């Protein structure tokens, strides 16, 4: 009997916004199991007509993540080059990455979230954006290391050994073989993928406080 009364009230509330400017109500029914009997809990979620609070950031982050992933890939390929000019160009790409992340989250806030976004949603969007970009970049890196510049990791290993010798450092026993194992194309790609995701966490924490914006009340 009690659940029928609540259901009737919820239906009236959900239709009371028709024909006027009152907020519309979306009703959702959640089934939960309580001993000794089963009950229904009615949850009334108020949603403003002009703001979709529950916008899914996944499609927007995925679209922009593809472009950001290409920038990640370009930065890696340029850094792998031996030319000083190519190495210098990585700084330009890094600045482009920083600007692109900012513009992407602001665009999501203004175009998809009606100009309002919380700290948590901004952080989540940026993290998703970087995750998608990292996956694209990981695929490009693996192809590059396996089929294009197959000597890159060997050169990186030799450069590391040369640095250790120049610094008069003593490498622990077995560290050379461990380093060689880490420089396997697949493991190297996975490690850089984790590093890029960490970058996404840091970027989210840095950008989110400046991007967040409350919904304007009229």
C-alpha cells in the first residue's frame, strides 16, 4: 500500500512540469533486497529542463582523444629522432598538447554540459581524454618500434650504459639484463602507457579547478 502511494505521488510529480516552466522530474525505480521482505525504493531525480546533468563524456572524450593521441604519437616520434631540430620540435608539440587538453574540456563544458561542470566531472573527462589518447599513442609506438625504427631501443640501451659509465656509477648485478628486458617493445610500450595515464591524472588535477563552473541561476 505504501509503495502504491509513493508511486502515485511520483507519477503526479513527473507530469506536473508539463505546460509550465517547473523542473521536470525523472523517476527511477531501484529494487533492493531487505530481509525479511522485498521492497521498492523510489528515487526522484530532479533534472533541470535546460541542463542535462547526466551527459555521458565518453563519446566527446573519445573523439578528441584520437586527435590528442596523434599529438602524443608525434611527440614520441620526434623525440626518437637524432636531429637536434626534431628534438626541439617536441617542446612545440608539448605546448600544443597542453592547449588541446584545455580547449577540449572547455568545449565539453560549454557545448555538452550547458556551461557548467564540477571539479569531479572535469577531472574525469580529462582523465578519459588522456586514456583514449594514450591507447592511440601506444598502438603507434608499438608499430614504430616493431616495424619502423627497430634499432631505437638498442640505441636507448647503449645510451643508458654510456651515461652510467660517464657518471662512474656502479650498476647492481643483474640490472643490465633487467634493463634489457624492460626495453622490449611490448613492455616499453606498456610502461609508457602507464606513464601517460599518470600524466592524465596530473593534468586533471591541474586543469579541473580552473575549468569548473557552476550553473548560472536565473
